[in-house]
C-alpha cells in the first residue's frame, strides 16, 4: 500500500481557476463601462427621437441587454472551479439561455404598443454589441494565457 506523495491539487489551487476568475472580472469590468456608456447614449437618443415611448423602449432594451450580458460573466465566475470543459459547457449553456430569454420576450411583446419597438431593438442591439466589444477588450487587456499546455 503506497501513498501518493503528489495528491491532486484542490480546485482552488488549479491554475485555470485563477485565470478564469481574473478573466471574468476583467471582462465584466470593461464590458460594464462600455455597456453603461452606450446605455446612456441610447436612452438620450431615444428620448430625443421618440419621446416617452422611446424612453420606455430604450430602458427595456438597456435592462435586458445589460442583464443578459451579466449572465455570461456570472456563469463564467460560477463555473470557474469546474474543469476547463465545464467552463465551456457553462458558457455555451448561458449563450443558449440568452437566446431563449430574448425569444420568449420578443414573442410575448410582439406587436405591443406599450413601448416603441424600434428604440427597444436598437438599444438592445447597441448595448449587446457594446457589451461584447467590452468583453473582448477586457479579455485582451487581461493578458491571461488562454491555452494551457
């Protein structure tokens, strides 16, 4: 009966955990800054162009865009202690979940007159694209190794 002198490191000690957590924090921080700036711009433009219905549409689009953006990095942080494959599964599941949430919202509010649909769509699109760009910039600036050998 021999004992293994090199036990497997705990999940917190695995190098990918620190890397994933650092990347998630950097991506979320940068994405939030970009997303917030675009949100303010979208709301101001919507009010100027469409009035109160534009404001409501833009606010709903901004809230959904920022909320769904947070989901991705939150899942990344939540699955950091899993295997690298588990992190990828979590990321893909959150990506699919975002589409489902957005699809359900669009189906429920199809043809609504509660808010301006165009300002909603453009605000959601702008915030989403800004969030993704912010995540990319945060990832690049973090300079973390993304491939372990």
